[in-house]
C-alpha cells in the first residue's frame, strides 16, 4: 500500500472532503500562509480559493463563534489552531455555545464543525505551547473528542469528523506529523468511538493516547525482548465517545493495566480509564491500575527538565516490571526517539 | 404605512401584554425560569424584526422575549417553554434564556453576554457564500460592547464585508452598572464609524422610525456590501432579571423612568393608530384578541405535562 505521513494524511482528508462537499471550508490563523500549519493545509488555497481557505484576525474567540454560525447555516467549517493552548481563548464559544447549541434548539439546528488543534512538544515549547487538553474537552457533553495516533487513523477519522453532524475537537500531536505508514489513497471513514488495538498481547494491557502510543510500542518491544512479556496496546483514538469494551475485555484476560496518557494525570483521561477498568474488572485485576502521565507542573524549557516532565517508554517498562514482579532490565535508550529527532524546532 | 403601524402595534402590544402576564403569574412559582423581560424594549424588537422580513435571520440574547414574540406571533409554545413543559418551543428544556425559532429565522440566543454576536457573523458568512441575499441581524445590549468578542466580531465582519446588522440596544445598564462606570471612551458611534461599515444611531422610541431605520440599514448593507452598526436607546422598566421594579435600590431613580415613560413606545404607537384613523374600538378588539390568546396559552401551558425523562439526552448528539 502507498505510504504517506500523518501530516499528508490530514491534508489528503481535507482535500478530498473539500472536493466532495462544497460546504466544507477551512480557516484559522496562518492556515493559508507559507508555513501552512506545518504543511497540513498545503495546496488548499490554490485548489479551492480564498473563499474556502482563509486566514483570520487574531480573534480565536469570535472566530469560533463564527464557525458555529456558519455551521448552523449549512456549512461545514474546519477551524485550525497551530497549538491547542490557543483554544483556551475559545472556551466560552466551545463550552457555552457550540456544545449546547443543537440541544437547546432540540435538533432543529445542527453544528457540523471540526476544530483541529496541535499539541506541541520539545525544543522549548514550554508552558503555553505543550498542553494536550483532551480531558478538558471530553468533560463537556455535546462535543466529540478525537485524538488519532497513526497516519491511517488521522485520515479516516478526520474524514469522519468532517462528515459528522456533531462538533468534533480533533487533536493532533506535532511529533506524529512525521509518522509514515500505509494509508489508502481513496477517501475512507473510520468510526468515531472505536479503539484501535495497536498490538495484541496476553500478559499486560497498555492503554495509551496520541504520542504515548509511540512510547508504549517501544516499551512493548523492550518487554518482549528482555522479559518475553507480551503487552497488548490499545489506543482509544476517541476520548468522547469513549468505547471501553476492548480495554475491559483485554484487562479481563491480562489482569494488569497501565494507562499512559499524553496529559497530566490528576483529573485526566487516565483517571477515567482507571476508574472504568477498576469498576468493570475489579475481581480480575492482579494489580492496581497504574497511571502514567506528565509531571504535575508546567512544561519547562531545558531539555533535562523536559525529560523529567514527560513520561517515556522506560517509565512504561518499569511500571510493567513492577506489576509483573520482574527485575529491571538493562535498557539502552539511544535510538528510542526517532520521530523526535525529526522535530528540530522551532515550532 | 397604516398597515405597518398596526402590525408594529400588535407586536408591541403582544410583548407588553405577555410580559405583564408573566409578572402576574410569576409569584405562583410555577414558571421556574429566570426572566429578563422586554418591557421598554418593544419598539426595537418589533421594528427590527418587521424590517428584516420573513427571509431575514435574527439572533438575540437572554432578553429575547420581544424578538421571539415579534418573530412568531405565537404564545402557546412560548408560555409552555417558560413553564418547562413538553409543548414548549424547545420541549421546556431551554427556558426563557435560550429561545429560538429557526423555522422563523430566529436562529438562537445566549445567556452569556456578547457570545451570540460572532455566531451571527458566521451565519452571515454562510449567507454570503450561498449568495442567498439574506440579512442577518444580531441584537445585544450596551453591556455586550464591553466584551472583547464584540470588537473581534465587528472587526471580522467589516474585514470580510458580511451582510450583518449589529443592533446595539443601549439601556445604559449592564445588570446594575451604568455606562459611566464601564466605558473608557466617549462615543460608541464615533468609534464604530472608524470601522469599514455603515453606522446609524438615533434616540427614538417610535417603532415606525426604528422600522424605517432598520430598512435603511438593510438597504445600505446590500448596496455597500458592508455591515451596519445600528445604535438605539431604550429604558429597561424592570429589574435586570425578574419581575419587579427596582428604583429604590440606589443605582437608578424613578424620575428617570418617568421621563422615559412619557415617550413609552406602546402608548405612543397606540396614539399614532388613533391619529391614523383607527377607532378605539378597533384597537381594543385587537388588544383583547391578544390578551385572550395569552390567557389561553398560559392555561394550556399550565395543563401540559413536563417533558418525558428521555428528553434529558435527546439531541445532545445526532
């Protein structure tokens, strides 16, 4: 099959949907500029014109309400934010307006808007360019929250999000932009609300979100190689609606569960997963659910501090070893960050 | 203009009468919804809603009884909504602060000050793209122009040359706080005139004048392909939320009210009809029809059932 990057997959999804449906338009700060949101909006303004692909004033709040107004009048807006942190400027429109608009009109209006936003990491992104925020959005009824990890999921889920008649927050990780994988050329959808089992295994279940799936895959390889342990990795892909069936079925088999979330642990999605697993698998759990996430502080600039802020594959390996009462393996971490090496900043 | 004036009066009387009945029945504690009444605001609601026509779209705030009643003329679903009943315009789910009637072009409201303004701008964008010639109006108070989102929205609409009519209904108060305590500038009209849009402002409580100003504004929007900022003043007769007078609370005086009441829009419009040749009996008959409609609606609303428990989740997602 043809291989393309996560970034190209996002671009292809938007291009194909804009070709298919003239009501789809994409807008946001920097969307048609020469950087093209890290390349993800390449070619759209040339192909579809400034009416369907445009820059906006630095007015995140109003331009979010703008998307709502366009959506209830029959358009399908895609609003793009180069960093998800900027969406805090849109929270009133998202939480107070977009989430409840259809509900308050009892279905006489629909709100088919997609808000794409990118999670930054590394190279000094620091406090205001590195948040993940999926739990914040997932907490609010009326929104769907999608967080793809693979290029194939990025394309299929973005097409599903655009076609969905509900508002969808679509969260992309900056480092995943370089991930390359098999992606079908033709348009296709993936169901919003179904997990992806990235790796099957029988000894331990790892639930991971976004970039943490890369860490989890690395950890699973090490566990296999060093301990002969087979880890199952489940990527929920959509935080709302959250389908926990595959996770529960997996933990019922393995008896052990690690949740590696690309976010803070406190009051985060990892807590939701842990609670659901504990509720559903109480009798089958051989160890308590272990959560792994960001340090509960702000993301610092210097690399050594950043390394302590972000959890990684080693943390997952150590958590698994502890659960399974295994000695700590001797791990060489040299080649663990192949994607990260591609992100040389600045943004 | 005779028919327009009768039409305007009927709309205004409907609003005044419906709001007065809310005041009458509110103490029964059955209408459990925070009401921000439109008494004093009738001429703007009736004038703007009439001028934008059947094709026009309008957005409002939590103080939108006037818009809803002007736009639809119906009171059964309106009162049922206030009583939280299944027969309400939103099955009782939305209440007084979240009225809408999309099928009548009343596209929605918000109880967060200023938040509906950008939504109207986006709706106007969709209308422009579709080339359907529709005008989108959005009504908001002078409190909303304190909010950043108003300026963001005005800027975007002017930049994008959108067919949107901003209707600033200035009652001089944001809840209980006067403009002098909120505005660090002299004239909103002067500032808005610096934007690439049309600006119209007038001190009037005459519904026909407001209807004509709005008609002019719509013509300007179409001719210039620019938005319009329409600035009108009115006086809120009652407290911010609720059914009572609050002239003894220290932030405003009854004298101020008395001055405005001399030019009360409903009274003035009635006098105008008499001048135009309508008889007192004819007018009284129209008024009684409206009063009866309202009493019947209240009776129906009270008798209607609460929404089924399944309404709790319905329409959250498709």
